C-alpha cells in the first residue's frame, strides 16, 4: 500500500521525520527525469546549471509551501526540509535569482562557442553570416574552429567539442573539410521562447496534478492515459489522426464553455481561480529495446 500524507497537499517531511521516500516514488522520479535530462543536454543545459537552478527551487518551494502555522520560516528549517546548506539558503533567500538568470549564469561551452560563431566579427563574413571554419586554428586570415573554442576556454579539446556538435547536427562538415554552422543553430529566438513557455507551463501543471493525486489529494484531478505496444507504423498514423481529431474537438468545446463561464464570472469576488486542460500523445520505435523500467513487460494494452 502506498504511503499517503495526512495532509495531501503537503507530503510528509522525510528529512525531519527520518521516513525514507518510497522506493517506487524514487523509481518514478528517475523515469520522468530521463526525457527531461535528454532535453536539457540537447539544449546545452549542463549539470552545474541545473544543480544551481534546483537548489534555488528547493529553497523557494520550502519557503512558500512548508511554513509552520504562525511561525516565520527560518533558514534552519529550510535546510532541514531540503538538505540545502544553510549558508546557501541564506544567500538564495537574500537575493533570489530569476529563473532566466540562473539558466544563463553559466552557459555550456557548446552554447558559448555557437554564440561566438554567430556574433563575433572575426567569424562572420561581409554579410554578417557565420563563416565556414577550418578544423584547426586557422591560417592566412582564415578563421579556424580550434581558435573559436580556445578563445573561450582551454579546458576542453576542440576536437571533442566538435564531435558533439556534429553529432547534435549543430555543425556540418563540407566535402572539403570546412565546417558550417547548421541552420538548427539559428532557431529564431521568438519561436524558441514561445515553445519553451508552453513546455514549462503545460508540464508544470501536469506534474502538479499528478503530485496532488499521488499524495491522495481530494478531489483528484482528471489524469488518464492509455498505452499500446507492438503496433505498426500504419496503426500509429491512424491513432495519431484520430487523437488529433478527438482531442481538438474536446479542446474547442471546453474553450467555448470556459469563455462563456468567464464572462459570467467577470463581476464575482471569488473569480480568482485558473483552469488548465490539455492532452498529449507520444509514440516511439521500440526496436532499440524497452526502457529499463519496462524490461520484461509483455505486449498489449493498458489504461489508467
């Protein structure tokens, strides 16, 4: 039987009570972190950057959601709840960084190299476009990738970084050996900002709903999914079309209802709630083998 908190919206304080987190929950957290970390690495967000961000989020969440009734939240209590050193807690509470500042405080070397290639006049042509680069340090006025990297840091071999950028599709190599900055590295900032906003908003609300249900919150939020494996590409295409059709129909109807209700609530004093409803689908080729958590499972269907 899962352990549930007597206060569903405030899980047990394991750091104080000594109660170990349920192994099943740790396994679930590890599983959901895998696609998150894959995305972070793909966008050049390194472990030190994430660790800094996580530390500040732990402090923020503890301060906002775990204060004792009638008592001020102290640095010591936050340390007990989170495991973050009290010195760091004090620093974070005294000058909490914005999320954007934390995310850009120490950009990965790959991000810095690409940014320099896009902006440094020494690596741009007459039209302001990134120039093709030689693999080495460059010569006779021709810029080189090695010089691009070592101008930022000498702590990593340029060849190792180049291999990663080639693998990620951010750099391409011409037949003559010159290196080009790929179009993927020129994603318009406005488009990325918009996608990142919805990525954060939608996943945050989904996680909040799941966490509420996991802790035994009442009433539970709607959260249902179905999963099938051993499907052909044609079957996947059929399911995607039908999911798009049915899902959009649901969202259009809920949007109509929400707009009408919002008009009716305009003058109400208690109209301070927000509502999110969404849907998603995902499919992948399992030819490379199941995820470790799924190893040994049979084919078929499931819904929850």
